[in-house]
C-alpha cells in the first residue's frame, strides 16, 4: 500500500488550490480509493509519452474513488527540469519528489521505476512498465470496488470498510441488503460474518454521526460522478459546495478518529471539485 506521500515535500506540479482538497495527500486520504502510483524520472523528455498516458488514466477516472500520484525519483538537481517538463506537458495528477510504499508485512520498501496499482483495501494489483496495462487494471479495480464480483470480494471490501471507513461501510451494507442473491451466498459461506454485519448495521442505525457521515460520502460520490452536461450539474457552483463543506465540517471534530478521517477525505474531494469549477 502507499504509506505516505510527500513526507512534507511540496507537490511539484500544482498550486495549493488545485491539490486534492487543497492539501497534500496522506495515507488516510488514500484509504478506500484505487491508487495508481507512477515512479519515474520526471525530468526525462524521453518519457513524456508515458507521462501523458498516466494523465489519460487520471482524466478518465478522476471522478471515481481513484487517486493518481507520481513520484519523481531523479537526483535533487533535476527537480527544476522535472517541474518545467511537468508544466509543459500539462500534467494535472499530483507529483511528489518522495513517496513511500509498504509491503504486505508493513515494512517500507524502496520504490522501483514503474507503475503500481493498489485496490481500495491497499492490496497491490500490479507493478510493471506499461501505463496502458495499468489503466485496464485501474478500470477493473474501480468496477470491482463499486460492484464486487464475488462473495470473497464483498467480504474483503466490507471488512476493510468496517475497520476503516464507517460511512462507506454503512452504504455498503445498505447496498448488500438490496442484493438478495449475494446476501444468500454470503450467509451460506460466511455465516458468522453476516451476523457481524447485521450487528454493525444495527450499531450504525443508532449512531447519528455515522448516518450523517454516510450522507456526506454519498453526496460527495454523486457530485464527483455527475454528468457534467446535466442541468443539475450546471447549477452546481462554488457557493453550493462551500455550504456543503461548512455543513459537514463538524464531523472532522468527531471523537471517533475513523469518522473524523473519512469526513476529511470526503471534504477534500468536495474541495477538489470546487477547485476544478474555478478553472
């Protein structure tokens, strides 16, 4: 999984208001999102075509629960040249001068040049040199995250969200209740887990913060995935988004750190949409 991005190092290609929510991405922000991490020397003109392919992935999927990051691995004296090339290519995904990745044992490992793809639970799905192959895996991972293809996938995503993202877990269990065939299979294959999901649902039902958080997560998802040519989308403006941000900001002060972090994640996404509206 991506352990952290930036380590206090500024992004190389964007002004503050165009960042993810106007701040540097963190491990917490990446939770529950499909992540593509491109590691290369961003000062090398010979790699411009590959950088543009990564930009294509970001353009195609940035409205989803997806984050594209770049990591410049050239020596420090190439930072200026990298910044100039990034600007000349109009790359809009976020590029850092330092990113760290943890392996399955939790140890930080050295990054190799290439493209990494992680699913919404932090599992590494791909590492290679081909951005177009990575694009296909990203698309498949986003679809699987939205509509799990097997009971094992349902269980993996639900367990992760219950542990880390209560708002998304609330929506996932609600969605599962409408998938009677999946629920029947889960009850047969994982009966104890289904009982736990039912208990979690009852717990969420009595928690006003979780229900409000779920509404924020759902609203953010609809705004990010909107049809930009629709009448409703054309009525969306910075003032509307600012009102939503203000309305839900109280959740970031929750005593529950998971509620607070997930609220920050969704508010960061709303701020990102707001920044895009101003472009």
